[in-house]
C-alpha cells in the first residue's frame, strides 16, 4: 500500500473506469523524479509522455507498458486533407475510458509548466478519476542547478514570466518592480525579453543569467546584463543558431550577479561536468561505474567489448554443480560477477536456489562480486581486506587444515581465459582445486557506426580501460581513440597494453579498483579545471580541443 493512500487498483469499481495520473517529470535530471512519481509509473498501463521527458520516465515503467506517440492536432495538416492526428487529451481519455491506468508525464510541474490544466478539466467533465503528482518546476529547478538562489534571508518578491504569453501589462509590472524575475523563453528570444524589461523601467546593467538544458549534463549558463545579453550570446557563438528555439530559463536580478554565481555554481563546476566518458565493459559490469561517473557530472556511454557465452562443453560445469550439492567442496570461490551469474543460471536450470550453499564457505574476489552474491541470497564468508584481486584473495585465504577442514577441495568457476594465479596459490596452501570453465569471453560485436566515428574522431572526452582485454577489444572492434581523448587505466599492466597500441596514458588508478579509477579520472578533471581558471582560460572539455569542435558546438 502506498504511504499516500490506497491505489485505485485496490478497488475494482474505480479500476474498471480507469484512472489518470498527471505527473511532473522535472526539468530533465532523472534524479529529480519524486518517489510518488516512480510508484505511479510502475503501475501504469499506458504512458503518455512529452518527447523531451520520455527517456526520463520510461525506465521506471513496467515492461510492456503502452507508450503511444504524442502528437498535436495541426489545423493546417487537417485542411490539407491529412488524417487528423490524436492529441494528448484524446489519447488520455481514450485509454482511461477503456479502464486503463494512465500516466500523463509532462516536463517540470503539471500545475506550472505546460497545459495539463485543460486535460484535467476534460477528465473531470467526463467523470474520470485523476490525481496530480507535482514535480520540480522548470522555473525553480533550473536556477537552483545554475547556482542562482531566487530568495535570500532578506526575502524578495519573485515573479515568474512566460515570455511567450506575457502581456504588455505583465512586462510593465515586472519591469517597474525590483523583484527577481524568472523568465521562461527561448534562446533566440532572450534579447527581446530583456528589451521588454528595459523598456518597462529595469536598468540595462541589471544582472541576468540564461540557462539552456538546465539540470542535465548539457547545461550551459551565460552571465550578462539586460543590456549586454545579445552581445554575450553572439560573442559566445551561441546565436545565430538553427537551435535558437531551445527553451531557456533567464533569471533577472541582483542574485544573478557574476560574482555570486561563480561561488554558487555547484552543478557546472563538477570535475567531469559534461564529459562524454566511454565505459568499455559489459552492461552488467558497467552499471555501478556509470552511476559513479554521473555523480561527477559526466555522461557515461557503455560500449560492451566482451560478450559472455556458455562453455563449449557444459559437462564439467554440470558435474561441479552436482558436487556442490552432494558435499564435494569445502569452498567455492567467485572471481567475477559473470561467474556468479553462470552458477546462478545453472542452479535455476536444476531448480536449485541459494539454500544449496548451506555448509559451504563462499569467497568473493571483490565488492562487486560480493554484491552479486548477496543479490543471489548468499553472504560471502571471505572478501579480500586489501587488494581486490586473486592475489588479494590469496592473502586472506586460510591454509588447509586437516583437523578443522573436513574436505580439502575448492570449486573455482571462472572464465576460459582466466590466469592461473589463484589456482597455483590455493594448491600451495594445501587445497585441491576443481578449476572449471563456467563461461567463455569473446569479443563483442562492433558498436554502431556513429559510436565508432566518435571514438576515432575525438567525440569522447575520456575512456576508462579496466583490463588489458578491454584495450585490445575496443581497438579491435571500434578503432583507436583520438589523441585528444583522456586515457585512464586501472593498473600498470593495462597501461602497458594501452601504450603498446599507441595510446597516451593520462590517468593511472592508484589501486586496481574500478571505483578508484573513476575517482582518479575525476581528480584529473578537477586539476584540469583549476589550471584553466588560474590561467584565465575558459573551462573546456578535452573533445573541444579537436579541430572544428568549437565550430560544431556552436550549432548544437
């Protein structure tokens, strides 16, 4: 049951007539979705979302949810004989009248952004029950991410203006006041809005900030005054642009001063803000690493370089799993998440679950492998206290003791290309080892052509290499990264392989850990940012150093 009350589906009478949830998806950062929004999305039968927020909300909807394309009725196309397209109201009403649970997702907040009010009235008129899940409004969330507080301890009036519908009276009232004005407009209309405020009485030297793509890693903010904003955008080569229709939030008032924003711009000053970082790992392995990279402000791109396949001869694995159940082993050692997955799949094939590990000691090579075991329902008995590797595991592994260990055998499920370090070390400690190929690693298929071009052409700001095989496989399936791309390696062996392939290694992790590797890249980015600021240079991404990058950026 939801903490906000029972869902309509708990009552058959309500469920039969359908239900609509008007949901605010926020300004663009997926992390700004509320818990109630995620809950509503998980129970939706139909998701009607504006195109710019569909990617934010779709991942929280259940598999199989219907996502009809949202199109608006166009009077000109109708007059020309084109079939009338369904608009949002018709899509929502049709689904709800059919007894389905509908989520209508809009950018920002349903009550402040867009025209959700008209759709709510249509539901009320038709007797369709609905609810509203507020979201972070664009006019509130974007200034917060731009480092522009709308109020302070002294307090002040805050006026919200939609430049597209503002009347002459509205401009006059806002221009004649000293209130902080938050103006929703488009990039190519900012100067016109500034002119309206100056004509109404605001001083031309009044500070102004303009933010495009707010709360996303594409966010850019310009600081100017009402009188200089047109010149600033022109000098930055932002305008003229075919993308001048992009929505922006402009904040007018003393709280937009450059000196204050430089101190409060927390989001755009993240160490890897806006960096496109290539993560050449399998999707399952890359998940937590990508989350960490996002926390530094970067945009991770996961490109699998290795595919995992079953062993060519499964009999050895089948015998080992049966031996696990019949008490053949004292220990089982997992050296990767893929090994956990392989054993888990074999268990499910035989109708077994985590209870089959009862009485068996379980070792995991590191935190990620341990987390995969916990997800399986197994808590590892041994995880290295130091280095997360086979060598680190051996440091903590107890020697075989015939008095305390009734069985002297270890089950080691692993990849077909794994090294012999762990096997040799366990034998030296007195253990017998069943070294079993649980899965094969093969080179993945090449990524799409545009990704390959971005890799070779300098479209990525950094690449994280987590093993020598990721270096060899990425170069093999996609080509060598451009020389402006920052190369980060997890250890000396990986760095050596990168150099053998003609790559310049810029970042070396102090420990063989993917999370320390990401931290090392973030530290590199922070030093690079500080050096640019100290030199009085603009802070740019590595990819902007390649020939033509600045010119292309001005049109995006």
